[in-house]
C-alpha cells in the first residue's frame, strides 16, 4: 500500500509563532501549545496534543484555544484533503481530556455549553446528535440509568486567569548572572539564599512592572536584579547606605534614574515560566513487617524545604500537594537482600527525593500584606523516589506510578484549596457594582485618610491599592462547619455552627468587618448515604470540617463606624460548596474532598413525605 508521508512546514500553517523541533511541530498562543509529530501520514493522522490551562475549554471564553486548534488542524487538513476529523488530547493537573474537531465545522469547537445551575441536573448530559463534540474526560464510566445514577458533580473549578506576561528569561538563563544553583538532571535545589530572592524579585517585576512607580519598591527591586558591581555604580556616593539613611529627595532622584535609565535593562532580566526543582532528605527504613510485607518509612521531611522570600513573595509550601509514601513494599526475599546490602555498607541511610515543576503565584500586594491569604503554589509532580545515594544517581524504588491515583486526588484538592478567598478590596468593588456607583470606594478612601496628616495622599494611596472600583459579585469564603445526624429519608445532612470567614484588606492597614447574610440559609446539605457515611467517619477524627463557599453578592451597603474602620453589610446567594476532610491548614496531600455540590438557588417547597416515608433497606 502506498502511503504519503510529509512534514508540516513551519512557514505555512504555523506562521511566525510556530517552532519546529526535531521530532515535532508546535504552535503556541495565549499560554497554550498544540503539537504533533513533524513526520505524519495522511493515511494515519496523528492525535494532536494540547498543553496549557485546559479548564478554559469548559468556560464561555475559550476563543484563544479554539482559534489555536483550528489553525493547527486547518493546516493539516489542507495537506490531507481526505481527513475529515482529528482528535486533540491532553492532561491538566492530573485530569485527562480529549475531543474531536471536524472539517465540516472548520476545525472549531462550538461555544461552551453553560454549566448547570442545580445539583439535580447532571453535568455530563446525554449529547444529542446535533450538538458539537465537547472536551470530555478520558475513560468515561458507562452511563447509568436515571434511577441508579449518582448525584451530579459540578464542573471543575475555574482557575482565575493570571495576568498575561511576556516571556522573559528562564531560570536556567537568569541564575548564571549571579551565581550557580545545584542541580540534578535539569532540576534545581530549592533554597533560601540570595539567588532565589533575586529570582522572586525578577518574577514579581515580570508580572507587576508598575512597582517601579513606587520609589521604595524600585530601590528594593534593583538591589536584587542588578549585580553587586552594577548596584554600586547606580548608588554612587550613596553606596553602603541603607535606604532609611537617604533623604526623600535622594530616594526620588535614584528612583527616577531607575525608571528612565535602567528600565530597558530590567525588562531584559525578567524571569518567567515554570521552574524545575528538587528536594531530598535522608530517611531510615523501619523494621520489616511480615504482616504488611513492607518497611515503614517517614518522608515528611520533604515538606520542610528551604523557602526563599522577598517582601511578600515566597516559595514556601511548594510540596504541600505532593503525596508522600509511608512504606516500602517488598517481598521477603527482596527485604532480606536490601537489609543485607544496607548493613554491608555500614550506612543505613537512604534518600527520599521529589522532583517537580513549580509556578508560584504572586500575592495581591508585593510590598506588604495585611490579610492572611496565602497565594497559590502550582506544583506538578515529576518524580518521587527512594535513592541509595545522596547524589540521587541510583534509584532504589520509584513511587511515582504507585502513588499516581492518590496524587491525582491530591492535585484536585489542592486546586480547590488554592482558590483565592475574597477580601476587603473584593467586597468593596462588588458593593459598588451592585449599587452602580463608587460610594463604597470613596468611603474606604475616607476611612483610610481620616485623621492623617496628608489626607489627599492617603486617599490616592487607597484608590491605587483598590485599582478598579467595581468588580465581580461572586465572592469566595472559607470556614468550618459541624454536622448533625443524617436524615436517610430526605437524604440531607444538617449543618451546625457554620462559620464563613473572609480576608481583611490585603494592601491597606485598615480595620474591616463584614456582616454577611446567606439566603437561602445554609442549614443542610443534600448527599447520598455513602457520602454521609464518609462524613460520619471523618468526623470521628476531626469534628470540624473545612469548606470553601462560592456565593453571589445580591445586595450590599457600607457604613463608617469610626476612624480607620469600614463595615460592609451584604446578602449573598450560596452557589457552590466544597467540604474537605482533615484539619484546617493541613497539607493538601493529606486532604480529601468529601463533597462538591451546587446549591439550590432558592428555598423550594417540599412535598409531603408521608406516602414515601420509607428507610432504604
């Protein structure tokens, strides 16, 4: 059989943004990359691989990725006129997905289907023939009958869109300007030394270049992004002096030089993109258990890694979402040989190491934070393994495939737990949006300026920290709740002591209080008997459950109580809740999602149960 093989030309379908590697051709735009093998056959078309934040596929605004897929598929379609359909696949945070695009639809996905508004409506509804194919999770379970179907689960949480940042230097390109960082197979040792502080400063500048407008921040930034010789040349006669020793005029002169003369050079030193890191700790195997067929081990030290910090930006808790092994399973004969090997070398220490890719988020305020929210740390596990040597050259056992299923669950829990919690600035913007004015923002600025020596400057500072004066009405809370006794007839779990918490102002030292009302009131949650059993079992270890709550602000107002204090009064409609096992603040890898449910939009009349009063057998 004659088979035509060709290579996609980068100058054609991929245009200027495409990069042709030795073994693949790829096209990138808006944070996504789609690729296929360079050598492909029209008789056996390849599957395209899509990389990037795939949750966008399930949102209403996915034009960028739709255009990218259409460009790639359209190029192949022109070269292979007999191909009528192509498959695109990928994986994001442990969740696999795939979907098809067809020639008769110009290789495009139709607009996203709106998410259901009720937990009673299945998310993955049966697809009618006329509906375009949508991205679906790989290996979908067989459909169940309506009577036996499990309660519908809400769609995946939408990851807040991060600011678009022009590509800068990679970690490998940036660090040689200032020194070296220990590495193993292309992964760099996490540290809290000066180089990592410089990395954090360069990443902060890449995402928030406006920090140069603040004299103090501009001075602190160049101290990290310039080499010692360059910094000394900038400071001139002020070299060796602390910023506090300079007059306000001297600081302004230096900051103006930075903004006018050094900005082009600083722009060339921005550091962006994920960073491949590793961390290792020595471990000792416990005594082999013939009952469990395993050596017990404790790898918790992996979470106590060095964490650099620059102002409010840090690299702490990078591995909180990584599942750690607690035992090494072996056969009796393998255990005997391993024990003999360790004794023969007179050193029973082994080394547990984690290799991962991290992409930390910035806090709302780089300069200082008065709230207590912790910015997210996007961590993607590459490998977790036990090594025989400190240099991590000889793998004794690779736990990565063994822990894969648990790691996928942990990644999902980390995604939920890492969602930002609404704070003072968010509530003020939402109140303004509801009332169609800027009164709450002005009240905020007035409270911040009241009794201060320069009130106009304080008001300007407040408005600058607030940014946009109006914003989304969907608020995010966290908190704790307790449960009552499950009602097996109505299939609801009563809630007791629900405490919804919020953040203070992130960038303003201002007293703040919220008087929140939820309607309908959260007094119970619908759940299956199986879910209720999980709750009851988890309650034996920890009576309080941590939750995340999304609620739409439907009414709001404000009042100034006294100097440097603002109070907001708001009513919210609960939309979605996630409840977690484990203790509040515990590492995400140790948590599980007990419930993820859409909440009813209003109190519904319940028909009489007298005829249906029957406990399930």
